[in-house]
């Protein structure tokens, strides 16, 4: 039986150590096409350890598609063998390496379903999250995959807080949040540019209230000043500028908001809306009240 512990993958994004000890499993490594050639013995006539060894060698030799196929065959032909469980997880690894992310997700999720308490389940969840993460697109396109990546990363962090993958997952989770906020900003700017001010306000408020740790908050507050002024809501504009000034006093966005309001007194006109009050106190008192 193989020992999955520290095999270095070729793609740096995973930062994993998953080693396959081949032991005495030798044999010639076939190419993908040769699996079906007349010269090769049918897979059905080979024992699971031999197929597993060939699959492992293909993965090590940067032939992940062949490896994934062979690992799947181990599980299909010998589902109760000693190497079947490892083959299921390594099929996910191989598919990830081949950039076949949907297949990697399916294989990893199958492993999680069959072995929810296994000591490699955190790694399987990491593969799921990374597979979504690799498919994130720019903010000009739909962010559905970004949301799935965020959810998968959060599940890994919540279920395996002590995992060696948790820290990397936290960093990538923060990236997905920033990406989602960036999409909200893009839509908000579009609404603002086209005179759809209520829609713009809703988008910018979402960024401020739900994604307050991202790099987009300063601009979102300034855009709220612009949108509210366009709607004739001067007090709301002043409230946004007050929050911006107290949280980011040296910000260029605050300077722009201050100029728009012609230097009016800002703190006196702070809106009574709860979210404004909480944002206003965020830096001053160091917490949300």
C-alpha cells in the first residue's frame, strides 16, 4: 500500500507535500495511447499495485492526464484494494495538475464523501478550493466561480483550522473577498456613470457594509458621496464623507469628497443610520458598536 505523505507536485499553487512511496511496485510506464495497444496487457489482467505504480510514475513524470486515467482505473477495477483510497485522492491531484479542474473537484469531493474523517480530508478540501480558485476571472466577468472558491476556502478553514493548508486558505479567501467587492464596485461605477444613482448607492453600500476589510472601501465611500449628491441627499453624502475622513484621513478619496462638499462641516450632519454610526466608530473606538 502506498504512503501518501510528501510528494512534491509540479504546480507551485498547491504548496503541498504528497509523496507516493512506490515500494516494490515496478513496471514499464505506458503512454496514454499505449494503454489500448495490442502490445500492452489489458489493465484488467494487472494487479492494482502495478496500475497504481504506473499512475504514480506518470504523475511524477508530468503526465497528469495519463495518471488520472490510471488512478481512476485502480478504483474502478479494484474498489476494495489497499490502494483504492489513495488512488481516489491522487486522481484529484492528477486532474488538478492537468488543469482539468471540474474533474479534480469531483474526485476530491468523492474522497471527502467516502472518507470524511480521514487525515487527508483537509487536503482533499484544499484541492477543491484551489480548483475553484484557479478559475477566477477578472472583475469584468461573472464572479460565480469566485464565490464558489470563497465558500470552499471558508469550509476548509472552518472544518480544519489547524491544517497546514489553513493559512494559505485564509490568504486566498481574502483575495476572493476583494475580488467580489471589486465586481460590486465595477457595477456601481457603471450605474453611477449612467445616472442610475439608486442602483449605484446600493452597490457601494454593499461594499462598505459587507466587504469593509477590502481595498475598495475608500473609493466606495467617495462614490456614495457622489451618488447621494446626485440624488440631492446632502446629509447622506456628508455622512459618507465623515466616515471616510475618520477612517482614512489621509486618503485622496477623502480629499475629493471634501472638495465636492465645498468644505462643509461633516461630523455634525452624520446620518442616524446604524451602519453609518458603526463605520464612523470603527477606527475611533477600535470596534463595531
